[in-house]
């Protein structure tokens, strides 16, 4: 069950411009996501991300999303872009994560209830499985998390202002939203961002 003493953290992913970044922070976002996956409609170059990140206030997590990059390439881009956390959004093992000399967040693309126990010793992001990398907007079956310690899980996948409160009783560390907060791909809708964060942080 969720402890009412701990406020759910919120990550707004798919940031492509400074205006959206600042607006999300002002609404209470704890983390922002920058997609370094060239095939994504929300792709941003490391240099563009750096220019945004360098203008942000402190104490906000800046997360870079990586797909099919080598450990060295992830390190190089992470340091160059000034992100604070590298989200590894493809299938890797612990040895790969340990080989990266930068803080990492593995992503579990869960196709079954058994998958959510992967990396259970780490903080990890759990998303619905999709053949295409970068997120699908699909929702996970919340019943999979019944009886599971969710305190190190960031939940993603099809979350919106309309359904995020359904997750609160599970005690997730954080929730992650992208497409549900947009007016078009890569551009945020301020009211949707505000609504999502408001409902996620209410008890």
C-alpha cells in the first residue's frame, strides 16, 4: 500500500524545448526526459538537450533515453548533454549497466507478470512491451503489481491524468508520462501536463 507520507514523483518525458521544460518544472515535475533515439518523433540532439538543461533550475533530474547504443557512446553523450541519469531503453543485463561509468536507469519492457521482477535490486522503469523501442502508450495490467514491492519502480505506459490515480495504492517510486501530455508529438500541452502532475501528486 502507498504511504501517505511519501509524495509520488513524476517524470515528464519527450521534452524538446525550453518552454515545455520550464512549464513542467513549474507544475511540479521531479524529472524531465530527453529522447536520444533518432527514430523517435521526440528525438532531440545531445547539444539541443544541453542548451535546455543548462538553463534549468537545480534539483530536477535530467534523464536521457538511449536505444541500442554502446556503453562508451552512452557515457560520451551523457557527459556531453549534461543529463544526470541515463535511461537504458533496450534489452541489457546487469554487466552492461555496470560497465557504464554514469548513473543508469534500466527499462523493463514487460510482456508478462514475470518480467516485472527483472532488476528487482535496482531502481528501474517498467513499461509495456512493444516491438518498437521508445514507448508505445500501452498500459500495463496493474494487477501484475499486486503484492509486489513497487518502491523501486517507475511506472510508464499509457498513463494520463484520467488514470494515474489508479496507480497510487501500489506505492510506485514514480510515474512517467509522455504522449498523454502532448498537443502534438514533441510539443507539450500545458493543461495536460498540469493535470497529470496534479492528479499524480494527490492522495
